[in-house]
C-alpha cells in the first residue's frame, strides 16, 4: 500500500497551481486573430472601384462606416441600416468577416446598401496606406476605399 507523504502533497499542489496559472494567463491573452492595426479604428467609405474599373462614390461618406473593435467585433452603417458582426485577421493583410446581424430598413434609390451587403462575405484582404483602408473582394472583384473617421 502506498502512502502519500507531505512532500508528495506539496509537489502535487505546486503542479496544480502551475497548471491553473497557465490557464489563467492563456485566458487573459488577447485573441491572436485580431489585428491591432484594424482594432480600434473607424472608417467611412470614399469610393468603390469594381473589377471592371467602374467607380461608384457614396452620396455621403458618413452614411457608410466601419468601426473595428479590438475584441473582434465590427459595427457598420450601410446607409439607412446598421449592423454588428465579427472580424478576424489570420495573417498579414488577410481579413474575414463572420455573420452580421443587421437592421432591414428599405434604403432610398441610389443607396449602396444592397451592394455592400452582397459583397460583405467576399471581402478577403485589406491594406492601410496613406491613412486609407482598402478592402479587396476575392477574385479581383473590386476594392472599397475608406478614409479614417472619428470613432462613433
């Protein structure tokens, strides 16, 4: 029969405390998938250039905004509708958006709302250059250009 000595109990406690500390520190770490250059930034749409080189500009840039939170949440305004969803960046200039909850008001004619909602799942990369954010659609479908804006 094996008896537990005081030294065995101390060793087990030390191992348990080390494991708990490691779990605690891992839980406090920031998510690795969120890119710090996007997290905490806000943008408003300046223009969209399609893969066919057709350029579309919004009537009011402030009606089309993105706000990237550092915790992986993105808040959007697409004209008369607002939305909230998730975002992540698995690597340099890579971007992926999760599902988005969005209001469904009918925007006026000429709105870019429907186009943005249609394109949203296909945005795959980004670049920040000269104070502007460029979001690219997959398969050279086009590029959205945003300028920095104050946080909402």
